[in-house]
């Protein structure tokens, strides 16, 4: 029986992926309307199979990797450091064990009434659940910061207030402070036309530009739970609260630090950079820090001209925000290396407000959606990251140093260096079906799955003594600074906007959210292949990867498409084999997270089905594998970001509410969160069960 209402309404979107023109202008600099940066002729999944390897040998290889991956996961669960953070089991079918769901009943953690697709101008949650706004753009979080006044904004005030367009979220326990946690948030980008009533896009003022600088970056704020009601509220002026902005001092670390490629007139050492930009998703490390991916950094730099600028999508003219008029570092004609200092993974120690954040060059430079970490059985970090661009790649970094336990300054400093030494890899995927069976329509091949095997191709290795390139014709420094070019050279597989890449803490499998790619198979662009099986792919899909990841030398994996998104009534969709009349429609998967049962939670960005973005939970194992249910929807023009899934609480970042064509600060087209006629404010929302029990129980 179909559980949800049919698709209804429209969000007024007019750009690819269901987004408004306003979103495309300010979030990514109209990336979809520029030429595809990756014009290389890499091998495609559907072409490789026509080579020497037979279908039977490929399937045998995939099976071997799958068994090895399962064995690796068992080994990790038995005693590796990450297993210690896994939930305790509660008998057969309990947390952390397969078989949690009963036939005919939803999987544990997903037992809620799905929210129907809608276009309501509010955050809609399941029956029996409650919600509250935790913190909003402009709320004061530092001592001395004033209350938010939309008509009297200043850069000084914004530097002490919660930033704009919250994306990635993390909640960390605070030792010794009961009922309190540390909320860490990315502030991805600014919508100046929605922020300032008198904004002139052709002639922004210096104050408006400096407010924009202060509204970017990261936010750290303590939050407190009311145990009686479940509400979560920000604690202003706590000593751990912090803002990191586009002018905060950062330290460049790793193999490219000090390179001539990173030196500027203001920093002749090539080791210090000011600011972080377009921070999208991120991750929490096992040693207690947070990671933040610099994504669409290209849009902030003007007057690009070189081949490397084109490969990274840097335009030749002025930028949307005109920052280059007020600081020459945003003008490539004057500072050709400044853009080389953005596009990295940032590491922040949120428990030390005086610490200098780091940009890790060993993880490569590209449009990092985020970075997630787990440990091998001998304590080495493995970091996954996607490059959010049409026809770009996803990556893995394997560190060579082992994590130390403890909280001393020496131990923390050691752990902060773990991501500076190791090997950076890029993924190459091979399908196990003949190319003729992948026709671009999304029709499953004869074996009933889109699947195959893959390998991690090494790009460069960084050590304490120096770095070595594994890419012919490129130095190690060039690999780490121009990582996209290195991926091109080794023939990595072109993907449909690989965004969040997250390992499942229960099963060990890795999930890659591929948001969409309306250019797939269009014109001279790469055609559909088994890993990206639909031409003009407007709904996206989710890749499931199995590898022997607990070993530092693991270079092989098996893969399959776990979800092929869209309306379940569309024959081109796939939900891990689960009956499609029992799932929620989903479009444009973006950020992902896991609950303690190993269920995958997916937030969407740009729903191309005509309804609002939302958050979805889907079982990854057992007889309910593939059952996908919508948990919430967000208001008009908004995107669902940064999901945090705890046993008794879900946190989401409601990003860019009211970001619709024709909207402005003086003409808001959404009434969320403060009511009709009020300026729209991105915010963090907490959701919990009214009876105080666990989510989805």
C-alpha cells in the first residue's frame, strides 16, 4: 500500500536540480550554467568492461572484496578503537545488530509516520514529534555582541553573532557540563540580496562586504537541553563559544605548505592564510576535533585566466559579491596564488577557542563537500571526501601516523598532525555489466543491479621527510594543489556530483551521495555508465561501497547503487530492491548521516519533484533494507543540511529559507522563521519525540 500522497505543487524553481536562480547565483556562482570544468577523456565504467576482463572474473573479484570487507568489519568490531564508540547491543535484534526489524514492521529507528511531500512554509515533522529553533543567523553568541537588528547590521556585530546559511552540524559532549553539548556549525555562504534591504548588487558597500566576510566561516556555541520539554537552546557568552570568519588566521599544514604555489605578496612563507570560505559538510574526528570542507570557493575569485583556474571553475570577469574591489587577494590578476589557498579540509579544535585552525593540504584541493574519518585496526585515520562538481571524483586519504589516546597538550598536538602524512587516493570504478545494457534510461541490467568493483589509485604520498608524486608529469606539490588535474591524469571515474561520503559505523560500508547531473549524456559530455546510469540525471543516486577498510593497504572495493532517486512510480528508480509502493519519493541526495542502528539518513538539496526538500531515513540491512521514509520537510526556498541523528534528537540546519526568485530583504517570499514580512533567517532546528522516547522507536 502506498503510504504517501502523490507529488504536489512547485517551489518555483527554474534551474537544474530544482533550485531557484537566486540559489545558483549566491551558493555556487551559477556553476550549472558554466561549461563543465572536466573535459578530459577518462575511461568510463561502461567502456572498461569491453576490455580484457570478462564479466565472470569481474563478479568473482567483487565477491572476494565483499567477503574481505565483511571480515574487516568483524575485526574492527572486535577491538578496533572506533568499535568502542558503537552502541551496546540489547539482545537479539538490538542496537548494533542485524535483524532489528520484524517482517512487516519498519526497521528500528524508523518507526514513525512518514511526512507527506508538501510545499508548506514551515518545518513539518511526523505526528507525535515536537520541534524548536535552537539558534538563528544574527543571534549573539560572544560576549559583547548585540542583539540582531536587520536594519543596523555591522561587521563588528556579525563577528560575534551566529553566522549565515548554516550547513554541517556537529554535537559534542562537554565534560563536566550536564545537559549541555557543543554545537559546531558551518556557515557556507551569504545571500546579500536577502540580508540587506538597500543592497545594490552592482555596487555593494564596504560595510556590506565586511558583514559578508564575518557571516561566512564556522560557529561554535554551547547548547542546553531542557529535560522537561526536550527543547534545545543556545547558551550565549559561554567561554567555549567562538566565531571563525573569512578573516580569521589559519595555518596551512602538510606537504604543500610553504610551496611557491601557495605564496602571496602578503604571505611570502606560504603557510598562513586568512579565512575559510563556502564550508559545506564536514565530520567529527575520533580525537575530538571537527573537519570542514571548503566547497565552491571558486566563485569568490575574479579575473581568472589560466588552465588551472578553468579546471576549478574560476571565472574571467567580476564576481557576484564584488569582494575583489575591497581586497586584492580576491583578484587573481593581482594575487594569482590566493585561490590556491582555498579548497581544502579545515580542522578545528572546538574545545580550544584560542587555537589556530588548520588547512590540511595532504587531503588535496578541490570542492570538498566534507570529510569523514574512521580508524584502521591499527589506529590510522582514513578520510573520505567528495568533489561536488559534475563529472568529478571522490577520494580517500590514508594516514601513516597512529592516533594516540589521552588529553594532554602533547597528545592533542600529535593528533592534530595525523592528516598531514599519508597517501591520497582517487576512485576508479568498473561495472560488471556489458556496456550495451547501460542505455542511459536507468533500466537495470540483466543481473538486476548496478554494481561492480573498483580501485583506489594513489596520487601522492606525504611523509615527514617530504612528498612523492605517483602521477606522471606532476610533482607532489602540484598533485596536492591541483588535485583535480591529478585525478584526470590517472583516469578516475567521472561521477554525478559526489557530495557527502560517510562510513556506516555498524556495517562498515561507505555511502556516497551523488546529488544530480543534468549534463550527463548531453551533447559531448560523458554518457551514462553503470555507476551513473541515467542521462540528464536530475534526481541523483546513492552509491554503496564495500572495502577491507580496517587495513591501511586496502586498495580494492566492491560497489553497488543502493538508491536511484526520484518518484517511486518512475521505473528508473531503485530502492535496494524494496517494494517501491512503500517508500517516500526522494530527489537530490546531499548530506548523509547514520543512527545507532546503522540506518542511513539523507538530507536533500534541490528537490526536482516539485516539493520541498527534506530529511529521510532508510534501512541499510535486514528484510527492510531500502525502505525509505521522509522524516521532515523544510520551508519555502530552503535546503535541508547538516543532519545530526542522536537517539532522542534530530538536528537539521535549515539553510537559505526564502531563497526564491524575486525575493529580497524587503520582499521576503517565506514567513519562516519569524513570521510574515520579517527578514528570513537561516537557523538550526531540533526535533524530538513528544513522549521523550527514542527517535523512530
